């Protein structure tokens, strides 16, 4: 079906180009379209039409844009966050930084009323730029495998970008360190089977709920993304959680204590001794660094997708290797609107045995 679609697009493009060229020399546009399609169909040396190669960057870029949009919707915790796509002009979003609120006078008897200036400012946020490295495709592969080779490569480029942007998004939604508006809690359970960390319990999730309650974070919209260690802990030690692990109709983890619960493998890492989040991409230290589950209030977060561009260089520009090169550039960002209503539950380090063993 996809091959037929691309073929139809190629034929239409050739008719438009051929018709335009024919009209310039005084020939009927139909003649120009027929001639260009005939040349493209039978001459592999003709580079404009691309009927034989099946490479149309506009089509593949459109497919990639749709794939990115669908993939974001499939990640439950990310889909809960409001999209600001419509405000991403030139891959930059402009927010208004509110300067403050006016003071209120009660039973005032002094006139004239004082003037209080309130200055708002523009706050520009540039979307992160994700680029894949170039992938070579030889002419032999392109002609022999038709569209399947391109479709396979493009799928892999999309998956690579998605993995990176989702893990960076969750990292950005985790508090940088423990603070009054951003609690970072340590797990309180027994030591894990490997003895390297303490396990999460329902009491730890209840403690996070209490922290959010104290901060007056609204109930509706609370999200908890469990890291793999904590999902494993609850499955092993909590029979009720194991029985309700997946909701049969939605396929996601059942809610807990007002949190919509999800899981994600590439969770952020914290230094347990300081409750500080490690910078993205930092290699953890085995003795002190542990993965964390992340809690946030979705209405105070934002995400935005910007432009997507496919880059393609044809094999004819490189006679030595006779291979084409493709890669993609995509803009995306996910951030808290303010550093509040964020939380993390970090695996603690077990206390050494009293007998020194």
C-alpha cells in the first residue's frame, strides 16, 4: 500500500514538473508530464523524478512527523502533559515572565493611592535539537530493496530520537535536589536481594502523597513514574500491587493514592548521600548513586515539538562509494513551568549490619 502511495505521488510530481517545463516551450502540459514520467520509469540515470529510487524527502519527513506525534501519545506519563506545539515558532517558545502581583490596601484612608509598577518580561525557551548521525544507503540496496530499506532505516532513526528525548524529558521533570517545594525521599523498605539498596514500599508512596498534600498540589493531575527497580520491588513484596499491576482495559499500572502510575526504564539517577540529581548522561557511581521514581503535577509541566527535517544526499553526488546518506533533525522539549510540584523517591543505601558483617 505504501509503495502504491509513493508511486502515485511520484507520478503526480512528474506531471507537475513536466507540465510546467512543457508550457515554457509552448507545448501542451500533458505532453510534458507524459514524457517526464516515461523518462523516469525507464531511465535510472534521470535524477529528478526519483520514481525508481522512491526517495521523496517531503513524504518521509511527513511520515516522521506523524510518527513522532503518535509516539508521544503512546507514552502515558508524557501524554498527560499539555502540549505547547502551537507556540513553538522557529523552534522557540516565548513565555511571559510575570513580574508580580499588586499590593492590596485594606481600609485605606490615604490619597492619592500609591503607584506600584509591575514589569512583565519575555522569557524565550529554545527547544532542544536532536540529530541522528548519517546512515549510508547504497544504490544497490535502494534499487534491490525498494522502499523497505528506507522505511526500516527511518523507523530506526525515529526510535533513536524518541529514546533520547523521552529519557531527557523525565530527567527534566525530576527535582534537581531536595527542597521545600520539591521533595526527594529515600525508600524505607528492606534491603534488596543484591544488598545494594533499600526497597520501595507503599509507605514511601504515601509519604510522597503527604508531601504533595502539604504543598497543596491538586489531586487531579498527579503522576508517578516508577523506575524499574521500584516496579520490581512492589511486584515482589506487595501482593496487592502485583494483582493490580495492569489495568485490564487501559493496559497501564493501576493508580495508587491519587497518583496516576506509569513506569519507564530510563529513569534519572540521584546521589543518595546528598539527594541531588546527577546531570543527564553522568555515569553513576556504584556505591552512592541510585535510580529514582519521579512524581509531578502534570498541569504545571509543558512539552512542545518543533520542526522535523530529513537530510538526504543522493548517491550520484558521491561516485566513489555510490551511496546515499540520510539523517534527521527534530526539535522537542519538556520542562516544568515552575520548579514546584515535583518529587522523587530514590532507593536508599542499606545500613551495614550491626555485627560488622
